[in-house]
């Protein structure tokens, strides 16, 4: 009889434990859902990187490049969100501002063109503001609209083209940009035409995986976005899903094999696409300080 009672007590304990575990998992799931949908997408991180190159050794102070990307303006990422970004970018006191594409999430449904121009016009850079096309910038009559917005906001739209900045002391930096890899007509050869091997060459592509083609050219740094860092990452595993042309290089700084001088930084973006979730991919602005060879 005692044995049977013991069995029932054990069964009762197992059922109670199972219910407690189930309740814990439900609560944890709800917390993670709430955080990834309502909290992390509203956060904003300023990430800094120091980059050293002997092609910048004549500059008295590092050139400060501020990159932002993938705003995906719409119902989930509003002008109020953009205003916070602009405040952070201006507070960094940039020499160069780089936008790496995907301004509006759905051009067919977004009609605040003039308001966007006004906000982007308030971005201040000592030397210049540049941008490239992302895939979302081409859809829904976006190609002409994006060009209108960026140029009206004093951005130089680099569409398979380059722009040279004279820093003085016989020091120059080349800004090189291509059209989107997914929906545009990228031409790396045309974009890199006339760049100088001995000058600092900054390549801008919305799609990070372009780096495997770009590495054949004398590029020092590539800046990209597009991936959103995977938007949702799993601890110890990483991002299970990334878009085309962001399968290999997903987030952060990379050294590129086959080109000893080249680095790639992939910004994980600001907005969201498809679904409004972010987990372990806090929206970010990147501040890159590019200067002469490190003395360390």
C-alpha cells in the first residue's frame, strides 16, 4: 500500500513540476515577445570603431564617418524615430555622413516625402553627406522618389559613381557607391573608375556580400547594411534568416580574405521589415574614426 502511495506522490510531483515549467515557459515567451516587439526596436545604440590606415597618415585628426542604414520609414518606424537618430548623428559631429539605403519600407503606401526631406536636411556634416540605393528604395515608384528626397536633403547619391574629397596635405578620400545588388543595376567597375591606388577608398554598397567582388579592387573600407543583423538572433547560434546578398557578412566588422587592406562594416540598421521584431540586434548608428597608423 505504501508503495502505491509513493507512486501517486511521484506522479503528482511530476505533474506539478510539468505545470510549473509550462507556466515559466509561457511567461518567459510572453516577456521575450514583448521585449522583441515593443522594447528593442525602440532602442538606439551608438557603436564606435577606430580604423587605421597608412593612406590616412597625413591627417592631423581622424576623419569621423557616421553611418546609418535601413530606416524603413512607415507605420513601424516613424518620423519621430528618425528625429532621434538625427539628433544622435549630429551630436557625433561627423565629417562625413553615409546612409546605406532602404529609407522607406513601402513607397506605395508612404506619402510624407516633404517631411522626410525636412528631417534629412537637418543632418549636418563638415565635408559631405552621401547615400546609395537599397532594394526598398526601388520598389513602388521609389527609384525617382528616393533620388528626389536624398538630393533635396543635400545628399550626394552615388549610383555607380565616386566622389573625391580633398583633405589637404596631399591627402584625399574617395567615396564610391553602387546601385542595389538585388533590384538595381550595380556596376563596380564603373563606380571605381579613376580611383587612385594610393588614396583612401571607401566603398558603399547596401548589400554586404558585394564584398566578395569588391575585394578585387583597391578598397580600404566597405560600408553596408541590408541584413538588419538578421533582425532576430538566437543566442550562441546567430541569425537564422538573412536576406539575399547578406548571407555571408551579417553584422559588425570583417577582415576580407584576398584583400589585405580591406575591411567591411555591416550596420544592423534602425528599422524593421516584414515583421516588427528585433532580438539581440539593437538598432544602431556607427561612428567610424579613420586615421593614420596606430602607434600601439
